[in-house]
């Protein structure tokens, strides 16, 4: 077989290849920020558990406040790609303010909060438009393959990003490490500017336009089950993530470089999960794959609060947790993402996903805030036990729904919600 024939068919199409390349580079930068911003708060500004909770809350609050209105806005636009380019450029500009403030010795927690909120808001705008751009580039029968490629890139970012971020923080300090993320947003904007997909026409504005996506999610049994399970996991998972860096550096005594390597280790599992997700979906069906993926994602995280003893044992447990969890989360993301893209009609796509993310991701800042407060009140390890156990139990929301019995990608649903 020739080398060109081994390349996935979608990557031989210029528009999708450019889209995927820009997303891949930007995802690596996101992972650098994921470790660099919390480390800037801890190592440069001496943030405690409560302040780490406020930082994570500022980053995630836009998902609660803006997904619904920006989803409604995106459905009314004819040129969503241009909005995505503008969001990339603005995110790069915001991140550049942090190393500048550090050089001028004016960096504060307040500025970190403001930048985290601003980048989060622009990310919501980007993703509201991205769901429609994706389906404009990919035919329905290739949704699983396209999601596997995009999520494979996410796994690669988990491998390269945290490790690179940890090393950049160790040698350049945390604020300067963020220069790399700003550069990736500029690259992403450049690739988006070079594609010209035929986007779906904008939806007409009528009575009930703003809330139609929310009503669609609530009335559809499969989406409602996904919302409940994902929302519970988001709540507990962000209790966990808010404290993980603090827990790993203070209670477990890991250096920034080792922490970056631990976080990056999950990428190997993620790559395996992304590569094997198509096989899993074909073997078990789209719905059962989602259920299995939810369990595989959450159960291994119990190893993290369990970790104690000699450093090699601790690092080994953290590596195992990251590897297994990241492998399974790829199956969840690919199967659930493909299911939603097939089910949701184009006319309400951005509004439905905006409503879904409002209900789902809106739990993130709440979990982050409670994680910070609970970590201060009862300690880091007990809070991590609560967070990981709660995430495991979230799968119970899926079992009574139609999802465990759904084997094939659905046809686009008829809109079950009449105009208000």
C-alpha cells in the first residue's frame, strides 16, 4: 500500500486538513496554559486552595453565562468562520498581557482572573461557531472518523502540551510559558483564514428563538440523559481538577517537570482510545460505547487520592490513572460527539449545543468553587475522594435512557419543540 493511501481520507481533503491542523496546534497551546496559569498562581503569586478555586471559576464561568446567548447568536450568522478567527486573535492578545505584566512586576491574581474569564468567553464564542463549521466540512457518514482525528489531536496535545508546559515553566517561568499558547492561537487563525466551506444558512429569528435549543435538549430523552450524566461528571471532575496541581505539588511533592510528564502520560492512552474508538463503536454500538466510556473515564481517577508512599509508587499510580482515564474519555468524546452531530438538525445546531453546554459546562465553575472551598475546609485528599467517587456514580443517569440500546447513528431528529 502506498503511503498516501494510508492517510485517512479526510486528511487528503485540503479544507478539512487545514481545519484539523489549526485545531491540532491550538490544542497543544491550550494544554500549556492548563498547567502554566495554575502554576503562575501557585509559584509566582502564592495562591491558596480558595484562590485556586476562584481562578478556575473565572475560567469556567463564561460557559454558564454565555453558551446560550452565543449559541442563539451563532445560528443567526452566515459567516461563523470569521467570528472564530476573531476569537483566536483576541485570545492571543489577552494571553500576551500576562508575560508583559510579569516583566513590569504588576502581575496580580486579579489579572489572572480577568484573563481566564476573557479567554473562557472567547472560547465559548469559538466553539458555538465551530459545531456548525465542522458539519459543513464533514459528511455524516464520516463523523466518527473526523471526531477520531480531532480527538486524536487532543490526545497528542495531552502528550506534548503538559510536558512542554512543565518544562517551559521550569526554565522560563509560568507567565513566559503562555507566549507559546498565544502563538498557537495565531496559527489557528491563519489556517481558518485559508478555508472557505459552504456554511449552512442562518436561521430566521422568530418567537422562542433564544430558548428553542434549551427546550430541544430537555424534551429529547437521549440528550437529556447525556446532559444529566455529563453535568454530574463535569461538577465532580472540576472539583478534582481545581485541586490537582496544588495536591500534586504540595502533598505529593512533585516538581513542575514531573507533574507535566504525569499529565502528558495520559496522552498515550488517549491516542490508543482515539485510534480504537471506531472499533469500539462498531463492536458495541454507539450508545453502549458511550456508557462503557463513561465508566472507563471515571473509575481510574480513584487511584489519585489513593496515591501515597514512596515517590515511584505515587508517580506510577498517577501515570496509570491518567493513561486509563484518557483512553476512555476519547471513546466518550468521539461516540457522544458523533451521536449529537447526527441527531441535531442544522437549523438549531448552535442553539442546542449552546443550551447543552450551558446546562452541562455550567456545572464546571460550581464544581471548581466548591472544590476550592471544600479543599480548604476538610483538606485536599478527602475532597479528591469525594470528587472521584461522585464522578463514577454519574453513569447511573444513562442507564434508564434509550442510549444503552442505541447501536447506530440516528437520523437528524424532527424538531419536537413548537415555537413558543
